[in-house]
C-alpha cells in the first residue's frame, strides 16, 4: 500500500509540475489576446499553483508563442517580455531592445511580465522570420487572435491537440502503467 500511495503522490506532483510549467504552444499565425479580462480569466482557471500567473509570450527565438503559468518578472522599459525556453522562465529580449529601433509600441515604462497584454507590439511576431511585426523590415503575416477557453480549444485550432498535452498524457500513462505493475 505504501508503494502505491507514494507512486500516486508522484503522479499528482508530476502533473502539477507539468501543468505549472507548460500549457500550450500556439500555432503559427496565432497571437496572444490583448484583452485584460481574458488574461485574468486564464490566470484564475489555469494557474492554480501559488504565485504563478498566466503569461502568453513569444519564445526567446521569436519562432513561437507560448501560453504558460509562471511567476511574473519586472521587465525593463524599452524591452519586450519573452519566455526563455532554455531556462524555462520569463525574461526580456536583451538582443533587440525595441526603443529607438523603428519599433512601434515599445514599452515606455517598466512593467510586470504578466501585464504584457498592455504592449501588443511585444506579442505579435512573425515566427517564420523570427521578428516582431512592429519592427521595421519584418514581413507581415496572416494573424488569428487566440480565443482559447478551458476544454474548448482555440477558435482556430478546433480539434487539434497540443504536443505538450500529448506529452503530458504519455507521461501520465507511463506512470500509471508503472504504478500498476
């Protein structure tokens, strides 16, 4: 009985860790919502781990957009918040300080990363060219704002399952299989 109890605790703790760190990678062309109430709703529904808040940010390579629950970080003025996929945390784009570089909508003040919706120019990227759409020289793409709701999928992703969700499912199935054997 002790073995089953500790294995089931491991499954729950592993699921909480995965849920805390990875939610979804948006499809090419999808962008984060710039609606504060949607961010607050997602934070309440998805980020049930203490001190974590909903974030929807471009990755550090500007090749994808990630929805994730993490602890907010202060982002310096003149920079855009990003999700650092190598370090699994929120950071800011040090390589391309947006202020003064023909970038419209650059944040003029420090801000918390979970308030990035206030800076839509920092959320809209061209993943094929790894650039901010607000930057001069970045080609425009067809965009779709995500209207994701728990259990419903996004409006442009109906019926598709995120690779992150597939990985979580596979991991949980493996743990349950080990627990039963």
